[in-house]
C-alpha cells in the first residue's frame, strides 16, 4: 500500500465571518500516526474535513504525497475517511459497503467482479468481521460497525487515513481494545493516519505525534513526551493531563506563587506575571509548618490522594503511598520545584 | 368515494408480527408478566388493541363488507354482465390507467420538489413547503372548477395550448392534470421527512470513496428514500383511482372516452341501479386493495427495508 505524507501550508478556513481554522502549517511524514487533539470547538474535525476535501471554502496549500490537492475534489483525493457516525450505507450489506469504493470506479480502473469479492473478503478478515459479510449495518454493534467503516475506507487503498473520533461511540473496554488494534493495523499496512480525538489519553497512547489545536490554531506539535516535558504554554500542559495551576509573580529570577510565598521557585523569566502549572503527583508535600492544611487523605493504590487547603483554596495532590502519610488537620509545605512556569505576556 | 384507506395500524407487538431474528441475541425482550406478547411501553395494551380492532371493524371492514355483498342480489351472471359492459370497462380502465400514470408523474415531480425543499433550500422554501399541502385543504370541486377554467379553451393556460393545437380540458390529459394536482402532496409528504433525516455524511462518505454525483444519487440516496417513494406512489395512486370532485369538471365525462369509474357509479345510482353501482365499487375496491398490498410487498422487499424490523 502506497502511503505518502501530507503537507499543509497556511491553511485558513472561514465559517461565515468566523475563522474556524487559522494559519495552519503542518507536515505529517509518510507512515506517521498523528493525533489531532483539542477541546471541543477547536476546529479538529474541520481541519480533518479540509484535508479530505469535504470543506470547500479554505485557502492555503495542501499536498498529499507529491501531489498538490488544494483544488482536487474529495472523490479524487484517494483518502480513507472514517466518520464519527460511521456513515455506513444502511441499504447495503456489509460486503456491499466495503465493495462500494471499488464498484464506483470508472470501468477502466474498476477491478473485475471476482477481484473485488476477493479483496472484500480479505479486508473483512483483516478487520475481523468476515462472519458478518451478509449482515446489514443496522444489525451490527458499534464496534462492528466501526470495523466495517474502516474496511470500507481501506478498500480504495488510500494514501492517507483520516479518523474522526472513531472511538467516540464505543464503551470504554471495547475502545481500548480497538485502539491498540488500530495502531497495530496502521503499522502493519504502513499507513499514514490522522486521528481526531478530544481524549488526550487516547492520543498519548496511540499516536506518534500530537498536534494540539485551540480556537482553530495549532498550539504545539510534537511527540507525547515532548508535549509533556516541554509544553510551550500553560494550556498545552493543562490539556495533556490533570494539573494544578497557581498565579504567580516573577521577581529577580524567582517565581513566587500567590498565597504560597514560601514555595517560590527559581526561573529564567523576566519580571512580571506568570503561571505555575504542575501535575498533582509532582507536588512535594512536607509535614510540619507551612501554608497548607490537609483536609482529606486517602490511599488509592500506589498513591495517597490529598486535598489541601491553601488560604481557602483547595487543591489536589498525589504523594507516593510509601511516604509517611499526613493526617487531616496537619500543616504542610508544598514543594513546587518540578512545576512548569510560563510567563504571561502583559 | 375514496379508497385511500391507510393500512390498519398495528398496535404493539402482535404475536404474529414478532419473530425473533436469527443470529441476533441482543434486544430479545424478556416476556412481560402475564402478557404473553412481550412487554410494551404503551399502557393498556388490551384496551388499545381492542379499540383498534373495533375501529377497523366498524369503520373500515363493515362498510366494505356491505359493499361487497350488495352487487350479488341479481346473481353472478348479472354481475358479470353489468361489469363487462363496454362503458363500465372503459371507465374502470380509464380510472386505473390515469391514476397509475398520474401517480408515476407525481412520484417524479414530488421527489424533485422534496429534494429542492430538503437540500437546495431556496429562499422561501418554508412557504413552498406550506403551499404543497394546499390541494389537501381545497374542496376538490373547487380545484376541479379552477383547473377546468384554467385549462379550458379560453383559460390562461388552455388558450395558448389550444393555439398550439393541444387540447387539455375535456380529455384524458385533463384528468391527468387533476389527478397530479391532488396526488402530489402525498409523495412530497412521504418523501420529505426521510430526505431530511438522511445524514449528509452518507453523501460525504460516498464522495471520499470516489463516487461521482450521479452514482451517489443512484446508489446511495435513491435506495434510501425508495420505500418512502413507493408509499407516496401508493397513496397518490389510491387517491387518484377514487378521485371524483376535481376530475368531473375537467374531464368532459364523455362515455367511453373521459368518463371515470366513480362518475359511472354516481350515474348508475341516479338510475336506481344500486347493484350495478356497487359492482363497479367492488371492482375498484379489489383493484385498489390488490395494488396497495402489492406495493407494501414491494416495499418490504426493498434493500433499504432489510433489517428495518430490528431496532438499532
């Protein structure tokens, strides 16, 4: 299967007067699994539809492989698209759904009848629903429909596979299963895939790289590790996992969190307002004196979960369960030295 | 007399209509306590079933049975003679033939209209949507007189047509116009909701799979709305067979040429030939019933209806 990269240059897309996609430059190399994440309304699906050619009113340049497809209609882009709703054809059997993309080809490029039948059989085996070939989509479960939708998209040997929240309608257990299976399939077939999801955990688990969108613009693109270790701003840090946020002021190379002056941390930022963002498990707790009061403590597996009151504000912290536990009512100091500090442009 | 009696509604899961689907263990409802038919969300299952049966018996079956019994009073030979008169045969042929053609025309035009309203959404589509139902509201005689005036030799449409050598009023073409007028709303009303509910993603999926617009229309959209189209055709046809008021003014009513069967019934009634009138009525009833049953069979066999009995 010929898989090629995708390149987006200066893509803009308007919905009426409001920009839905703003100045997106993105390069997805051949064979990569990219996850497009962001809060709802960030433009993830719109961007996916632009790439597929289903959103006609955009500007910029778009190429798939070596081919400039900016002005190429959807049906000639050779893209596999799996819709959130699966969009299976209800009046066709599973077999006919998968064969559709081959049957509608102009006769010169259309494979012979038995070749199509053979290919459909292979694909249904590949997605593990061969025994359902003669069923109707209405008779399938969500997970089965998803597999059929995927088989249908793969039937045309797409250069690029686009997946719009394909796991959204599945229950969590099936979801996890199908996710790792999909990743395996991607590697086996050497596909280039772009997955839209609002679930950062899903993206971290399945993708080579993550592109984080906010308000139609790209915030950061990188491997899950890069995004976790070196987030470019507080939004990226907060989106990728649970975090606790403190407003702070930078003075003389130290970021001083409000209400927590004792927890100041050294930073290389100019003086001015800043934001401190830290994962609950990165907060260091020391009993004794301090600005925090333990309200609640409960051991959950390998961690002890604390609720800590800081002058009326309650934050959450996770400490290794092997540490000496603090009891409710105890005073504590908070060590924020592992936090990320972001300057706030005035 | 209108034969467009809708198929009696089926209340809840009747024992005969509930067959478990092989190979599909999900959604098999557990037997409800003391019902024997499985559970139903409608309270008063027996009551509603009773009312339905009583309703169908009293208002549909009883009058039809009376109609069916009437023409035999002079014996079968007489009945045969009464029906095989050239005038009766011509009237029946005319009624069924024009109704069939008109329903076909309505199906094509109604599909176009429904498509325009649902997908093209021209400015003022809401008004268009409302206007479509007007033939329902208009007394059929008013419609008939209006059409006859319009298409008559001096009418706004009839005069230019007459100039071109085309005669519409007082011919079979006139009957067709009246039937299309009253039949069109049935097709639009049965098709429009289905078109509105058809997800755009189906078309988009077909596009990404390489289908051209014509292929999308024929292979994806048409099969999905075909059951609704067949229903609309059936309703328009049944209405057309029994249509009286709007037709008699524009038809000219010449025996053997443009005399429709319902009119012949009225004529026989005026001649106190009650059995003869009932005979024609019986044939129309049987014909319409046959066609409606055939259409519902066709509908059930359409690909879009496969698996429709199963909930999603």
